[in-house]
C-alpha cells in the first residue's frame, strides 16, 4: 500500500496483495481515528505491486510496478484535496 498524510488526514491507496487484486483509496482521520472509503474522481492505477511512489508537495505519484503477469511503465498522481487520480503522460 501507499500512504500520504495531509494535515490530520492520511490517504491510503491499497493495491494487489498477492491473493486478491484490490484497488481502493481510503482516508484515515488521525484526530478522530475514523477510516472511510474515499469517493474519488479519475481512474486510479490498476492493481499492482513492486511500484515506486513519492509525495511532492501534497501530490502522491505512483510509477510502474507489476501485476497479473504485466509490467507497468505508467505514471499516476493523486491529489488528496480534490480527490482526483490522474494518469500522466510520459515520454522518453
């Protein structure tokens, strides 16, 4: 899974776990200790493992990985304020 913290909220992106392909974005309210599924816009990355992720500013980036015998070379971003996943175009 991949996590990003913004203020008192933590966003968790769950991916392939080796048993079941799961893709969901969760929001954990640290102050109130409440966990809920986030209603998102856009399309999150397909289920995967072995990816790289990083946070720049308040934006989460997910790159590459593998899943279902596929290898990914794609880049996605998640904005926790707008709750939008975006597939980014890459070149090179």
